[in-house]
């Protein structure tokens, strides 16, 4: 459930979804309109604030300042910029209304917002996994290895930099709960399933990572892996 609060005259919305989510092409039109309205209202606040600042600076310069009469001076300055201050307050109120409208639109379309967020998270995860696979494959091809460790025999690779097991980054990524994200997104976004030969544990991962798990010569997470057939009997 989305829980958002509007603070600071609409200038801050706590727990607002990421900008990429808000601007996604599948985001409901009502949310996009509310976002544009907030952007316009924020621009109005900026413009009104600039006008007020210039008017206030001019008023301060033109108002006689006498030692010991600071309060009187402030009152006179305030009176000279009353119109600009009123316009700024009006812009702040309008931005608050726009911010509340965006929050309302997001709550009304919460399911779609969650779906988009999950989809983007899956896509980002897949990119990280594939980047890690490419990195491991490139490193394994370039440096001699033994038992999953890169040997420190290259002149450009000091001993203390080459003792990390090649599989570690990928093994951490394997345990991201992609099943939960796929369920929320309503789509596996091209990810495929592999299953442990022992224990029946399944992972939902990229095609490249699945191939590495299934076709690798050793074990990962203490077991060998195999592809999971879908309902039509194909991988």
C-alpha cells in the first residue's frame, strides 16, 4: 500500500515512486497529467519566488534603516512587497493542491504503479546479472583459474587483488526474489527458470546466467542445475 505525505507547501512528497516509474509509458494518463500539473505548479513557485526576492532586495535597499529600529524596518519592507508575497503564497498553495492530486492519482492506480515498479526492477536486475556474467566470462578467459579462484601470476594483478572467487557476485544476485517481482509485474520479462538437481530449488534468472548454471562444469550453490520445462514442454 502506498503511503505518501505532502510536506513543505507541496515541495516534498515523502515516499514518492522513482521518476522512471512515474514517467513510464504504461503509467495511467491520470498520473501523468497529475505529474505535469505538479511540475507546472512548481515552476510557478520558482517564478514567484524569484520575483519576490528581487522586490524584497529592492525594498531593503530603498527603506531607511535606523539603528535600533530593525522591527520597524522589517515591517516597512514587508509592506512594500505585500503583493509579491501574496503571489508567492498563492503559488505555494497551488503547488500543495497539485502535489495532493499526484498522491491521490498514484493511490488510485496503486496496482499499476506497483506493476511498473516491479517490471523496472526485474529489467534492472537482468541487466546487472548479464553484466556480471559477461564480467566473469571475460575474466575467466583472460586469467588462468583454479578452483574458481584467479591465480596471482599476472604482472598487472597484485596478489591482494585476485583472491575473490569468480562466482561470488553472481551467486549473490541469484538469490534476489525475482519470483515475487514477476508476480507483481504480471510478467517474467524474459527471465527463465532453472532447477537444482538436488533439493528442487528453483531460480528465475536470465538466459545467459541459466546457461552458465546448466552448462558449467562444476557446481554452483553446492549443486548442479537443469533447465525447467514450461507447460508446452520446451525451455
